[in-house]
């Protein structure tokens, strides 16, 4: 039997995610082998925005796919640039997990109960803007590194709290560190957060098609199309969230300015469109532009 070689970044989270995909493929009769690929995003400790933002975590994995060193690459969907990659295809978006962000604070503190001037770590412009909007008094500290490193700054007392994705903590079995789950409605997260993308060479989608989960693909697609239409990259201050309820697609998105100013928020639905993700993304992004989104995205780029 042929072995499916699955490429992954080396971080603990990436290996956990890839391991889950490998097990799903094995359940369906495949034999798999994990191949660890170092990416520029892992090697460098420079601020993400200065590394060229879009795709620092994925370029090396894509090269490995294109030159045949691996057959499948597993990404966090929110790290994947929205532009299509020539020669490659997203063969599956598996069932998505929790899309929320979480506060992980010392002493069980929440966003409400953090003391004035508390030090909160994040490297994401969206999370910075959301923190400023909610708690202008906090001291926000730029923070990068893997999930363990970030949690370590709270354990050591260097920071009072960090903001992380629930999905990553869940996949690492670390949900016990969460002290405040941040409701998605006032706190929409990165387009595609909580979903994985299983990428293959174009034409080889069959390899992983069985793992595709339609609802997850369509909701993540609506969010990512909104981001693409706003011409905003993966580090842009854009939060978006879509759900499918009773066959209807709902999408809401917010764009944040540098002072925590929120442009707008939207919820729309369509019932009978052939491509509801595209239709909704077009309507939502047009409304955001009408309300000045272009200026906000430009101001924080
Ligand atoms: N940018 C890093 C990254 N990419 C995906 C996740 C979490 C898993 C996910 O959202 O699917 C994280 C960590 C975080 O934001 O806390």
C-alpha cells in the first residue's frame, strides 16, 4: 500500500493537528507518515507584520507539496492566505471546532475583572484593537511564540493574561488554563479560526475528500472571502464569523481601527443562492467599505 506523506510545521500545535488528520485518514484505510517542515514563521522571532505577514507559516509547506516531498499539507485555515495557490487545492476543510478566543489570566481573572493597567499579551492586530475597544486602560504587550511560550509568560508572572484561540488550546489539551471564553458576537475572531485546511496538489483532492465537512467549508469560505474582498491580509484587524442555521448562512464581520474604533457589524442571510458564501461576503464587504473600512485597514497596515 502506498504511504501518504503528510507535511506539518514543527510546533506542538501543528503536530497535534496533523496527527488528528493522519488518524482520520488511517481510519479510512490509508497508511501515513508525518514529515516536519520548518517555516520562516517558526524560525524568526521578528514581529509577524514585518515578516511579510501573509503566509509566513505556509510557504515552506507549499513548496514541499509542489516538489513532491509530501502529498498532503495540514494548515490552520486562518494562517492560509486567501489568494489561491497555483497548482494546489484545499482538498478538505474538516469539521470545525470552537472559533472563539479565550483570555488565559492569572488567578481566574476575566476581561471584566482584570485590574486597571493589567499587562495583556498578544501579537495580533485584531486582538489588540478588540482589547483597546473593551478595556482602554490595559497595557498591551506584543507577544509571539508558540502556545506554551505564551502561556509561560502568565505562569511566570511576567504578564497578567494572554489572549489565545480556544481551538488551539483544545487541540493541545490545555483548556483548563482558560479563565474567560470571549463570546463571538462582540468578539468575532480571525476568518477561518478553529478550522483546518488540508491542502493537496491540484487534481489529487480525492486523497482527502472524505474528510471534508460542508458546513465548515462554507462558513469558513464566507469569512475568508470577506477578508479577501476587503483586501486585508491574515494579520489585518478584521473579525468575521459565519454560521449555518436551518439551512441559512449568516455572516457578520467587523473592521477595527488603530484606536479600537469599530467600523461596523453585520448579519445577513440568504436561503436559495447557489453560492451563498460569495454572495454574503460581497454584501458584507460592500457595506463595510461604505462605512470607511478602507481607511481603517490602511491606517493599521
Ligand atoms: N496564528 C497562530 C495560530 N494559528 C492557529 C491557531 C489556533 C488554532 C485555530 O485557530 O485553528 C493559532 C494560535 C492562536 O491564535 O492562539
